[in-house]
C-alpha cells in the first residue's frame, strides 16, 4: 500500500481510504445509472441479444469517467481524480481532449 500511495501521490491513510471509497461508489453508480440510460436510448437486451452487454459496457465507460470526477469532487478529492482522469485518457490515446 505504501508504494501505491507514493505512486499516486497520496499524503495520508485517510486520503487513501477516501480514494478507494470514491472508486467503489463510482463503479457501482455507473453500472446502476447505465440501466435507465440504456432504456432511455432504446438499448434493450431483447433487441440486441448478444451485443447488449458489449454495448452497455461501452456506454458505462463515459458515465464512469464523469461520475469519477463528480464523486471525487463531492468527497473533496477533485484535484486527485481530475489528474487521474487526464493521465488515464492520455494513456488510452485520448489526450487530445485536454489541450494544454
């Protein structure tokens, strides 16, 4: 845990716990929010059959990204999660989104 705290630049055990709580809440919330969002978009299991799960996972990804920053903000960790988000998207080849 010490090396992970150092790698992420986390200063205290409390901040470490908060970061993990935010990840847990965000993962659950994004899966929960995606269900009504799929229904709203007309993405139904009956229509897509096998493709429903891959399509829903693709839909969860942007929901997760937004919720991660918002939840991090609500827990007072906006700076950490905004930096985390930028690093992750740059590694995925989506760094062009952040013109710095």
